[in-house]
C-alpha cells in the first residue's frame, strides 16, 4: 500500500479534523510537514514529519576530506553557517593538536557573533510575520542586509561563506573589516530600539506570546532544548560559557536567561542576545592581534584513529560534532547533533491544547531551520 | 455649494421629454448602473494601488514604480494578469456554490455603494432607512465568504470561513450600536438628512464624548467586520495559507480581492458620513471668513478627503499590528466593545433627551 492510501485509512478511522501544515506552508519556514489534529480551532496534537530535505550530509562526510566537509556543514543550518564550519574546524584542530593563531580566534569569534546577530534579525523578521505583523520583515532584513554586505566584502559570499578551514581561515579579512564592523555596530545600536517599539511593547504581540507555549526547565532538559529556546525556560545551556572555545574565554559577557518559559520569554532572550553579541564584538574588534590567518597545515589531513568531539553554540542552540577516525583522510563516521532536531520535537507538548494561531507563534518562537533538522 | 440634483434633474427632464416614462426610468437605471460600475472599478483599482504605496511607505520601500509614472498603472497590469490566469477547477468542490460565492461577495459591496451620499444630491438612492440598508446589505457579505469556504472542499478554507462567520456576526453588533449613536443624535436614518444635520458641526464634535467613543468603536469594529488586519483571521496567511479563498484563482480570486477593498471604502464612507459630516465642509462656530474659505472646497473633495483619511487609518492598522487570536478577537468584542457600546448608547440617549448636545 502506498503511503497516501495508508494515510487515508488512518484519517478516516479517527474523528479528528486533520490538516497538514506543510511541506509548503508560509509558517513552517521550509519543507517541514506538521500533521495537526484539530478540534475546531483547538490543537489536539502535532506530529512533525521530517525528511523532505534530507541530503545525507553525514553519509556524504564519510567520503569527503576534512576540508571538503566544511562546505557541507554550511548547508545544515544556513543561518549559522559560520558556527557550523567552526565546529568541524575546532574538532579537527583538536584531533591534530594544532594551535591556531590568536588572530584566527578573534576573527572567528567576531564572525560568530555577527552571524548570531544576522540570524536573530531574520528570526525577528519572520516571527513578526508569523504573528501577522508584516512590517517587521522589512525592518529586520534592512539591518541584516548590512551584515551580509560585511561578509560579502571579506569573503565574497553572503550566506554560506565557508570561510573557515581546519587550522584557520581561507584567507585574511578585508582591510576594511574592522571599520565596517565598527560602523555597523554604531548603526545597529540605534536601530535595535526600533524593534522594541514595533513589536516588543505591542499589546497584541504580548497577548499573543505571553503564557503561550510554556516550557518549564525540566521539559527543556528532557527534550534537550538548547540555545535561546532553552534559556527562555531558565535552562543555563550556553556552550560559550560551559565549554568556552575560540576567543570566548577572553571576553566578558552574560548568559541571558528568562524564567517564564513562554514564547515571550524566548523572544526576550533573543532580543537580549543581540545586545550581548554587540557587546562581545565591541571587546574584540579593536584589538585583533596581527599575525597569520592560518596555522601551518598539511595539504592532506589524516586524523589519528580515535573519537573526537566538539560542541559550539550556534544561533539556535548546541551543535555537537562527533568524528570517528580510522586514520584515513576521510572520517570513518561523522555525527552532528543539531539543535533544531531536539527543539522541534518539543512542539507537540507545547502546542497541544492551544489554538492554531498559538501553534504558529510557538513554532516561530522556537526558531526552527528545517535543513538543520533533516541534514 | 453646487447641488448635483440640478444636473440629475436636467437629465431626468431631458429623458422624459424624449421618451415615455417607462423608458426614461429604464435609461436612468442603466446610466446609474454604469456610473456605479465605473466608480467601483476606479475606486477598487486605486485602493489596491494606494494600499501598496502605503504599505511600502510603512516598510521603507518604494512600492510599485515600474508600470506607468509612479507605478500608477500597476494595478491594471495586475488585473490583466489575473484575467488571463487559468481558473483551476477544484476536485470534489461544489461547483455551483464555488462559482456563486465571488459574485455574492462582489454584488453585496456593489449594492451598499448605491446609498452612499457622495455630495449634495449625488446619491443613487436616498432611502429613508439608509443606515439600516447599508449595514444590512454589507453584513450579507459573510454569506459569500461562508459559501466560498464551504464549497471549495478545503480544510483551510473551511476554518477561515468559520472564523470569518464568527467574527463578522459578532462585530456587526458593535458597528450597529455605534451607528445607532449617531441616529439617536440626528433623529433620522436617512443618510442625506444625517449629513444635513451636521451643517454646523460634525457629530464627532457635537456629540460630546459618547460620539467620540462611538467613532472609535466604529473604526475598530468595522475594521474587524471587513476582515482587515489586525483582524484578518479569515485569511491569516501564516496560519491558513489564504483562508477562505485558498482555492480560488484568476479572476474569481480578484473578485474577493476587489470586494475587500470596496468594503473598506464603504465602511470608511459610512464612517465619514455619519461621524465626520459626510460632504459637509469643516466649519468652526462663528469664524465667518474661515467658514467661507472652507465652502470653496467642493463637497465631493471633502467627502473623498474624509473617506481616504479613514481608509489610511485602517491601512495603518494592518501594517503595524500583529494579528489577534480567534479567542482574543471574540473577547475584545463581547467583553469590551459590546458592553461599552451599550453603555454609550444609553448615555447618548440621555444626552439627547435632555437636549445637552450642541
């Protein structure tokens, strides 16, 4: 029996009113299919169906060299492309016991935070649109555009820049880099309060998000919800604090936590993180040390046999890279623990009992990127 | 002030001279029909263009700027595109109702347009129950939306239609009660008389605080009644893709689209007529010179200015507010607007009885 026939039987046997949100639907931000079973306007349960954009990245990694793998990781969470690259690079560097130059650490951290900013800006834009405030989309993208311009200036590409390579960076940043970033921070400090005026303080917005999709700390831990979504529930899970990497040990920053656990708390965490990201970049941008942009590396990297593990904080949560090497130039097995996969499956518990509109608000506040779920 | 009844009277007399009364009436009806049809098309197309420009203005964009100067012919180009698009047949849809629904929606908005007084004497039909007629006719629009949702055999469309049914029926009450405030003050339901009663001041100024409250309630409730954002739950695109018109394509979709804008025009025109003096110029007490200058602006311009001001406000709502949830929407109506309107109408009746209004 084909899947469609089986599905028909299941639908006809239950009395639920089932709608499929997705794989093409404006609020799923990608090819995610949510099978929502409804009772009038009330959501009874949500079953996510994933796999529409599965490309077998983990399997492909097994036949690629470590330099090539970097380019595959871009395509997982395309909004945190830089962090994904960095995770693999850090893991390989750790395996080869390479010490990267200080300059690389600084630039990587600045780019981490710029990527986080741009990712949160896009999330803010899309979240507003999920709730029906269409204007936010243009405000968010207006500011994100300028970050992408900085990326373009230095790396030649705007989104998937694959700028990291095991041992350092592909090439040095553009001479204007520091100036552009400083100018951008000055610009965005003025623009971020606009976000607050437009959405954060809006009465309807707060009604739509406060008390909607409450996730307590235990739930966040048991589902493995990390990143801003987990921190909105008071779960301190920032890898930048727990296991600092790159230049994070050198900077002062706060891990932003909220305890309410509702959509509004998750929203506030991300808004605060934007300020915090700018604070981190501020500390680093003025004193990037001079030096090489990469450590001396062999052209063919062979990791000594063993298992290697590295965690980084992407814009959406904890990304873990696990490499099993048998001493060849390609990994024996590669495993990514992607934040969105864990964040997605809490959706059912959060949105059951709410309205359809709540489901959209909750999935928006979890900030899902679908290619990262499927990989 | 130019009285358009001179013009219409002259046409009427000329027609009666040249043909029998029956044919004269028939010709007049045809002329009125054509004028309303052209007005409908022009206003509809212009409103679509205006909305795109206003929303672009709110969103740091330029808006349509390619077709014609300032993109002014953009909507006509869009219309041609929609005319040429395929009408996709929906499997297992109720064909008759599916095709009927867009016509119901558009005819209803057509009918309401007939009673709006655009200027002195420029009114297709001056019913003595004008307000009742407009509200009654415009509330029929929900039938078209329900038909569209039911007949298109789509779950999204059905949910959208049910939402819109609940919403329009609820908000109809507040709209009715807020219009009743002005009817109590003016002592008439005839739109031309309501306008005439505002010669020395608009009801929003003359009617003390209750009339002002009624105006606010009217604007909020009528925004909800015409399914505009932030109350556009019936077509909430992030939840229901396109709500009740998900399955419609081509010109049938354009009918829904156009009807939405015409409904916006009608409620704004009604609000302008009842609260903002219709085509009456803006007068301040005994400032003879000022009043005299104001009289030079033609009544039609006054009417359109007020109407488009209200339209702008309604567009402003849409492009700044997030959408409400269905339970919040009904809470707003039944717990806040409805009781407020009821209290308001009692207060205004008391004021009118005591003769306290200006």
